[in-house]
C-alpha cells in the first residue's frame, strides 16, 4: 500500500514538473507550458483609444470573455480576455504616459500551451485598428 501511494505521489510531482507553470498578464499563476506566449507593443495613443481598438479586434476574431479595470494609483490598466479559435487570449493594456500605451498580448491553447503566432497576429491587428482610427 505504501509503495502504491509513493508511486502515485512521485508520478504526480513529475507530471507537474513536466507540464510547468506560467504567469498571466494579470500576475496569476496557471498550470501549462512555461514557453513564452506573450508579445508586447507600445503605441503613441491615449489609453481609452487603445482599449477600444483591442475590444474591436477581440470581438472581430472571436468572443469576448471579460473586460476588467485594474486599480492602481500610478497608472490606468485594463485586462481584456477573449476566446479565438479555441485559444484563450489575454490582453493587458497599461497607460505608461498620457499619450503612450503598452499592450501585452498572451495567447494560450485550451491545454495551456503557448500560441505565439496568434499573439503576434492579435498585436498586429490592434496596431492596424489604431491606424484606421483618428488620433485624439
């Protein structure tokens, strides 16, 4: 009986070590592939305009899961989550300066694997969406 318990414990620990963990743009720790799955972009646009472009891109490509405002005393931050082609996409929008906004796009498969190609594609589409919008 002790041998079976030890075997189960060791195999569980090995499975967790093999799979690994990753950090979401919100700072949460999740089980999945620790491979790099995020892309960062900087735009000389106001925070709200970048948020509008991000929402439009997520809705165009898939479905919106959530849109959360992060509270911080120093800058504005917002996390937009969506599901695109059986992938979970998390976009964090941070105001760096009044007219400078940073976007971090992370794309993961349902099993937690990295999808860097989709993250690049979404980041490019956000930039193209901003290019079609008038500067405010």
